[in-house]
C-alpha cells in the first residue's frame, strides 16, 4: 500500500486516507496473504457498530446452538480472534507510547506466539476447522478476492449512535484517553481524525457488495428491532439449518442483558481506565438505538445531518436513526 507520512504514531494509508496505528502497513501485508478458509465467516465493521454482538451470534449459531458447549465460557476474543488487532502492536497511540496496550492484553490470552509475525494471524492459523473472524479493515485493505474465498457479514450502525458509542470508548481506553467533549469528538470524527476513519468509504464499500452471494449486510438497528428475523436470515446465508428452538436459543444467549451478564469480551487487562469504564456502563454500555438523542444539541444534530447528506451521496444506504 502507498502511504503518507507518519505523524504521532499514526499513518494515513492512501488513497482513501485510512487512519491507523503506524505499525499497520506491516500487518496489512500479512493479511493480504492470510489463508482464509471457505467456511470462515468474517465479521467486518467500522468500530462500535455491533461487531461483538455479531461475533457472538455467529459463534453461537455455529458452535453452541443448543447452549451446551463448555467452550462458550472462553473470552469471545479468543473464540473469535480480531484480524485487525495485530496493528495494535506496542504503539497503539495517538500521542505517546503507553506501557499496556490492547495488544498486550491479547498477547496474554494467546501465549507463545511470535509477535513480530502477528499474533492474531498465528492464533487464527492454529485454530482448527471453521472460524468466526473479526476485522475492522474495509474491503479496500483486504485481499481483492476476499469474497471468492470466504463469507463476510458486514454490520453497519447509524453514524449518530456509532459516534456516541465511539466517544465513550475513546474516553475509557487508556491508549486513547480522550479528554475532549462529545462535540469536539464528533467534529474530529467528521474530519476523519478518529482511528479507523474514514467512515464513508468503509460503509459504502460494504453496501456496494451487498448483493454478492458471499456477503450478508446487516444493520444494527434491524438486529435490535427483530433479532429472531435477522438471525433467521443469517441461518439461510450460512446454510446452518438451525431449528426454531435453536434460533430462539441464539436470540436469548446474545441479547444485550445476557451478554452483559457474562462480562466484557476481553477481560480487563489494564486497557481501560477502570473507574470511568465502570461508571459509563462498561463495554456493554447501553445497547440501544437512538441514544444519540440524549447527547446531541440541536446545532450538532444539524451539523451531522448535513455531513450525512453531503457524504451519503447516491449510495442510498437506508440508515435508521430512531
Ligand atoms: P453502546 O456503546 O451504544 O452501548 P462493537 O462491538 O462494534 O465495539 O460495538 C459496541 C456497541 O455494541 C456498544 O454500543 C455495545 O453496547 C453494543 N452491543 C454489544 N452487544 C450488544 C447486544 N447484544 N445487543 C445490543 N447492543 C450490543
């Protein structure tokens, strides 16, 4: 990939200007040659859009539809590794290097792997059989024939709720340690200055491929409104053949309250500012649609509506804001 200059430990990868930690290009090369298996299912998202929820849904559908698999108590990020986590290697920082990173936490869960080679890639290589893989990279940074090799579930969330969720995440993760207001965070996000940006090409690339037989596109809001109906569609997409009862099991096991009661997807290894994290609700913070209304001023809402209108173009992505 062609790159622009490194600044404050982050790199913008051209042509879309994806904003990632400076280590990313090294790991992106490995992802280009990553051996996807035909029965893998890759959850692709812009962060805070329901990634974890979908990972748990897929894992439960494939490996625990009767809710009797003892493996289900393993942390989700071990059962369903994150291909994009390797870029967190030691410098997941915007302004300075911190001693404990998300990557450090992940390393403890997958011991004995050579970090220079990418721990997530090695963990996934070592996993036998079918895998549920998480990834925040957009299609543009993945192998061009990805959909010929494997199935992808793309989850999108309306950008207003997503950015509120992201703001809380930026505040509680030590490496980000964001001190600004929601308004300033949203402005930064709209300026493509938040990690994993820009938002629009990410989602548009997923949406454009929505009719590909190996891509299933899901909105967080639809999943929230009708989990059983949406999980039934995934049952068809993956040809999992789950019974009504098994679908009900999956819905129940992956409801917000069930997932929250089982604890964070990645056990706390010092990545969070603990007090702030707990007081703002933990990883499973609210899990609702329309929370933005509790946070947006009229002016901010107006500004974001304009940003959406200017950027959504003729893509026709049918976001649901309520
Ligand atoms: P909130 O911060 O709005 O509560 P990701 O996994 O992509 O990081 O997304 C995290 C968001 O998904 C958080 O949103 C989290 O609460 C929400 N979420 C996780 N599991 C969920 C579930 N079972 N039902 C509804 N929302 C869920």
